[in-house]
C-alpha cells in the first residue's frame, strides 16, 4: 500500500467570511495527530507503516506546485469556499483524491457520502477519506 501523502490547504472562507491566518490550524492539527497514530501493514517486509503523512500549505497554488514536484495522494480543503478550486484541481489531476470539508452543505448539489461513514470512528473515517 505505501504511506499516502496528504496536503491540507489552510485557507478558505465562504461568502464575506474569509478565513483569517490560522483559522484552520486546530482542525489541521487534529487531523495530523490522528494520521500520525494510524498504521497499516507494511507494503514491503513485515511490521507496520504510517497510513499517511500530512503536509500543510497556505494556498491552492502552493499545493499545485507541491503536486508537480512529488506524488501526492489526497488534497484536503477545509472550507466550502474552496469548492471551485477543488473542482479545478480534480479536473487537472484526476488521480488525486480531493476532499472538501464544510460546515454547510452547498445548495443544489448532489451529496454523495460513503455509508461506512455513518457509524465510523474518527480513525475509520480518516482511512476511508485518505486511503479509499
């Protein structure tokens, strides 16, 4: 399987509510702590390896630059205001898993959710989002 590389985009906002510097720091810290704890059977040899490593960037442009330099498996946005950017990235990088977390579900959008998420704990939820 191998350790996945995940980028968190630490920016966003919706409508007139632009995110201030550090608005998403606590959310990213929570995800990063949980990712650090998660392991899986090693892809080569015996033992265990980390499921994913987290990288935090301040903009979509910075994320795209990083994606051009190294293999990235998932890109995570933390704001509904980043949906259009998320769609652009997915269109130009179809193999990358793109996730948008939001406190509000967009109007007039199809909402697709994995049934496994309904009863999952936080670790299972993260694995489903990051690994698939």
